[in-house]
């Protein structure tokens, strides 16, 4: 059987076809960081007070100052409580002024927010404050759990049903779930929608790059893989501008859904991976695709090479079991899993705390994305110059050292 790498060399390793689908499959990576808008840009402990408009039914002409004095208890420092109010009563205003109110309760009618950086966040829309403040962390966890499930579900799916379907389905899931997220009337529906967004996010980030790079020749594959991640870094920076001008998480979700809807249309016209078709014994389909790609690249496929494409002999497909049975593969597999786990914990801990650096949150987010650009560009050269192993080890060491140095500086600052 002719090696697929030789076929790609013949039809063009990085011709017009490869560049077109690389851009088409990388563009979703530019949009997908916008999904994090609702959990990145929040004020976890906003300025607030209990809504006590109940008293205005008794005395509609009360000033705001008198309303607060009559309906809100004070903290030890003299400020109004942000999580407690006096229990509403059916007295007239004269009686309330004479006797005052003593019994307290939690905020029965929601909160009134002030001095907000944003027009609306999930914290203010769903009142994730006081006893409900921990639910903001739940929202972040649910999204990340969805990404994990998406990778676990749609990774094996790509092997059985093809790279194309495994890239198309997540985009459809993201479109529907993103709209549902933006329209969610209650917090628990928001969580379900975000979980589904995470599934689509994880599934596409995994399979989109595979579909793109399987059409790219070996000498340009590193370039293709790094460019897909480069789009995500640019998207991180643009996200800061989107939220700066919008400041409303629901509008941000609906704006995110618009380009995803366009992607949903054109992604159906992207062809399946010929490499996957050959591995499944669908040789005639693969030959037709290879011929079309060659024509698109204005290349001719040598007839002898095309005739050498035959059905692959049956191979042992043990999946994860094969990785576990082989001591060498098992060692590599577990090492890479641990490396990815460590990397993602560090990366998303920084991402999800972008508002806690003490700087302008929009500038911090923009710099966060821009800082990735030189790294991705450098990786294009590193992967070819020193290889995958040295690149992985060196970058992980640098990242770990930088994180440790930052934590030491923070500890010293607290001591001082």
C-alpha cells in the first residue's frame, strides 16, 4: 500500500486545499474562547443591598436614605448589611418609625446592585451572592466538566464514525447550547446549557485539529497544528474587547452564537479525512477525495501511485486496552496524561482568575491572549528544530518554574 505521506507529497503537502480547510477549521478556535465570557467577567462580591421596596407600598414618598435606615440592619462597622434585611410588616409608616423593626432575615426579594463594572453578569442575574456565592465556582466547574466529557465522548467517536462527523456535531451542539445559555431564565438551566457548551468545546478542540492536520503533509504538520492554537490565542485577546464594549453576558453569548451558526453551515462542506477512510477500508471514497484535492491544488496524482492504494489489512484495534497492555505505550500514555493535567490546571486557574490580578481586567485578558502568540510561533520552529520530546520537556519546565516563582513572590508580598 502506498504510504499516505507519499500521496500527500504528490498532491501537495500544504497547497491551496490544505490552507483553505486549515483556516476554516481554525476559525472556530477563534470564536470558542467567547464561551468563557460568563465565568471570566464577573464580580464575585458586587456592591449590593437587599431589595426592600416593600416599604414603598406603605410610604411611596420615602427617600432612599430613610428607606434603608428603616429596612436594613447595620454591620459592626456602621455600614448597611449586604445580606440581611428586617422582616417586612403590615404596619403603617408612622408605627414603623416609632417602634422600628428588629427581626432580621435573608434578602426575600432579591438584591439591588450598585457601582457595577458590567451591565449584567451571571452573579447579578442569578443572585449568586451571600449563601449562593459558592455557585459561581459551580458554574466554572460545570463548564470544565463538560469539556472533559466532550473529549472523552467525541475522541472515540472520531475513530468509529469519522473525523468529519466528530467535528460537525460539536459545532451544532455549541450553537444550540450557546443560544440556550444566553436565554436561560434560571441558574440550573444555565448550568445544563454550559455543560453542553463544554461538551461541544472539548469535542471540537480535539477533533478539529485532527481533521485539519490529517490532510497536511509531514513537513508542514507542526505548522498546521500550531496555527490552529494561534487562532485560539487571538480569540482570547479579542474576547477582552468584546466584553469591554458589550458588558452584558447574555448579549456576549448571542454574539458568540452568530459566527458559530455560519461555521455550522460551511463545516458540512469540508471533506472527510482520506487517511481515516483508508484505515476503514473505504478505498474508493478515499481515491475520489485524493483526486479532487489534487485537482484543487492543481496537481496530478500519478496513476501508479493511485493504483497502489489498497484496502489496509485488518489490524489489531485495542484502543485504550492496547495502551495499557504495552508497558512502553502505557508509560508514555500516563506521562502525557499527567503532563496535560498539570498544564491545564495551571492554565485554567490563571484564566478563571483573570479578574483577581489587581489590574484592569480587560487589559489583563488582552495580554493573557497576546502572551500566547510568541509561544505558538516559537513552537512551529521548536517542533522541527529540536523535536517533540525536547519541546515538551523544556516548555513544561519553564512554565512550572515561572508559576513557582510567581507563587513565591506572592507569598513574600503577603509576609511583608
